[in-house]
């Protein structure tokens, strides 16, 4: 949700065509919440996850007031860049299962949706590759807790998965992709996560964890705010030495990129 995250050294995301601030809400009507609980094996740190997978994303104009949903950023990415599975692509950057993404890509000629998001939604609703364990587990998880049980969650792990969701923009409706995690862990704060037996078992990298937190927090320079249901606002974690050591450098770099005419604020990019 910041240039710091998109341009992470050695793991840059592909360039977006356009980026806007967005509001995420649950389709069930219950308040959507954001926790820590997903896990990155590559960086040995906890990431965020949402309390639901059936959600709506609403793209907000630069001066449009948000609703009560979780705030973030939505990026429009060139089709070839989004489909890419290696470095620079979203699959690599967010750590989606490569075998799942490869299966989906191999079926594109049998999917009629116009955008990659629409095709992913069609693939999720189909029976293509139903005998492939990762595809079957992903579909079972997307159907919801009442259908998935523990087996699909366990086989999918605790990293991020691509989830097709409804997108509403000022010009119409479509489908976008949100990264969600099947992890059952829901920590209400980062200190709770870092002081947990799970953190000790996995061996959290405190510098990588602090860097991830700052990559998220820099979104405030792009008009994103964090409400009461959002664990990304964590004053207690900000007192920790690892984060204090990095904050000044991250803020300086992010402000420089915001002021750069070639970059600018992400809620107004493109």
C-alpha cells in the first residue's frame, strides 16, 4: 500500500497503469476486519488477513469520503504483468501458490471473462482441474468456513491466496483480485503475534516484520486511514526498537517518491 512496498528492493512489483484508494466491505453485511495472521516463508514475518473472503471493493475518487469499510489501494495492472508468475508479477510479490496460478493460466483459453479477475472468478466457480489438490482446496476454502473445514486450510498453508471479488468504480462494476489468507490465526496486534508460540516456532525476523509494518503504514501518505477494526494501526508495536530504527528512513524515502512527478500519491496515480 505504498511505494516502499511496491518497490521493495529485490522484489519489485510490476508497474501499475492506475492506482486508487479503495474501501473494502463484507458482502454478508457484518463489519470487515483486518488482522495479522498470514505468514511469509520468504520473509519470515506475519502479514495481514481479512475476516472474510466474500467482500466488495469500491474504488474511491481522490476527494471522495470513505465509508466504514477497511481502506486500502486498488491497482490496475497490465494483463501480461498480472499473469506473470515470476519476479515482478503479483503472484511472486504476494506469494500466491505457483502451482495454483499455473493451473489457472493454462485454462485461460477456456474462460470467457474479459479481465484476469473475471476469468479467475469463472475458474473458481468451474470444475476445471477438480482433481488437482491445490485447486480443490482453494475452491473449498472460497466457499466459506461452513464448507471448508480444516482440511482445505491445512493443505493451503498460511500465506496469501488470490481471491476474486466484486469491484465497483465510478464507471461501473467488474472483478478484481484481493490477497487473502486461509490461516486460522487472528492476532489483534503485532505484539500479540510476535509474543505468541507461533512466532517462536517459526522464527520471526524482527527487521523484516518492522519493514512490512512500515510499508503498510506509509499508505497514510496516500490518503489511506486505519479505523478501529484495523490491526494495522498499532501504537504499541511502534515503541519497539526494530521499528524506531527504520521509521525515519522509510518516511524520508516515501515522501521523496510522493513528491516525485513520475511517482506521486498512489490514490491519484495514472
